[in-house]
C-alpha cells in the first residue's frame, strides 16, 4: 500500500502519482500525449522560423527587383 496519496479514489494527476497511473493503465497514453505536445511546440517553433526566413527572402527579392529596375537603361 502506498502512503501519502492526496487524491480522491479514481482521480489522479499522472505527474504527481505515476504509480497510480501505471496501475490504472494510463501512463503509456499520458506519455504519448506529452510527446505529441512537445512535437507540436517544436513544429510551431519551426514554422515561426520558416515564416521569418520567408519574410526576409521576400524583402530581399523586392529590393533586388527595385535595384534591377533602377539599373535598367530606359
């Protein structure tokens, strides 16, 4: 018998009581959900970086077009 549980019977937080979560069979699911949340945060971070680079590239190409127009002999 584990001592020091402060949750009602049938209710637990998998972070606080991993032994109960393992016994209830939800620890694998909890770990899977945590991994998916980490992957989602990483994907959002990569998307922000990609967007920043796309804006930079678009700005540079715009400047290039303007310089090409200024340099063209009309």
